[in-house]
C-alpha cells in the first residue's frame, strides 16, 4: 500500500529519475529511504510512510517480550530486532548517528531506520547538528521507535576494531552497554533488547564481544538490583550458539 506514492515522492525529493528500478517495489522504497536526508518531508509523506510500514509489519510475526524465558532477568533469542516489542531496542550505529546511508545495506542500523521510518533520522538531525555532527563511542541518544513494535530506539556507537582488540575498544564496548542500561533505568523502562554491538561491519570478534556484553549486563543488574529485563537478539545461528554456550554454561 502506498509504495508507488513513496517511490515517486522520494525519487522527486532526491532529484532523481528511475532510481533503483532493478529491485522490487519494497526494496525500492527502502533504498530511497536509505539515501534521503529528511529536512522537509511533507506530513502526507510521513502519514503514508507510516501506513506502508505498519502494513509490512502486519505480515510478520512480532516477538513478544512477555513470551520469552528469562533467567536472572536475561534472555537470548535468534531473530530480527525490528520485530521485538521491548520498551527499547538498541541500534549499533556509526559516528554520524543518522542511520546507514548505503542503499539496502545488511547492517542492523539500516534495518532499524528502514522499518522505523524517516522520522528517526529527522529527529537525529538537530541533535547531531548541535554537537558538530559526530557522536563519540559508548554514549547513547534516544529517539522514539515510530513504526517499530518497540517504543524507543537507543542509538549507540560501538568501537570499530582494527586488527586486534585494544583496551580502548573494550572500554568503549562496555560503555555502549552501560550507557544503554543506565538510560533504560533512568527512563523507568521494563525491557531493553541489544543486538551484538560492533561484531558486524565493526569487526569486534564475537567471542570476546559476547563475553564482555554478558558480563557487563550481569554485573549491572546485580549491582543496581534492577528489575530491567534484558534481551540479547542474535541475527545468525552462529552468534546465537555463542550466547547459548555463555548463558547456559
Ligand atoms: P556494527 O557496525 O556495530 O558491527 P552491524 O550491523 O554490522 O553493526 O552488526 C552488528 C550485529 O547486528 C551483527 O551481529 C549483525 O549480524 C547483527 N544484525 C544485523 N541485522 C540485524 C537485525 N535486523 N536484527 C538483529 N541483529 C542484526
């Protein structure tokens, strides 16, 4: 629904002609969204984009946090972070913090922005302009979830590993998890879902990253006596098995 409107609107908005004609209509909308800087999109655009994204979501199965099994308030699942209904999901993004601009890229940042809607980038624009356009590693910025099942998106930049993992990389990764956990508690949220931060394009080895992620979350929950429910969502069977080994051993 509204694919044609969205394709025409964003093609004109970006001053293009026949852009991304080689892919199907849904991917065409997504690719055009990925390259769009939403300085002045119309209310009609956002309204129709919302109807369109909600119609895509209606065809998929939502992961309900209430249905998950938790041990010491931690759960881990194989799945897609854009489909879970936790209070907050965490986005592992780059230092521009405006979402992945590469059309149809497979990263988690691209998926979250594509299914949440261009409202997210629109809301991040003034935040990033205020701080010279770059975000340091290990911090957190919050936007609404818009067309996702989750209420909020926590945007954090994890470390980009060059070669072997440095002490600074470890501190930055720990800070990404900690900043998000603290923010969730500050906002009185009941649940937060993490992807495997930095272990994709940013090349942090999954074994080391997962140990640090799990230790950081366990320590934080124990020290603060928090009731926050934490979900780790893994996008590949391989990563899921790493978390299974860690959390069930
Ligand atoms: P980074 O730049 O922080 O490494 P990536 O997006 O490249 O971020 O990868 C981080 C992790 O997110 C990877 O393990 C990747 O498999 C995973 N991922 C990608 N898409 C999704 C998704 N839709 N849901 C959950 N995890 C995802």
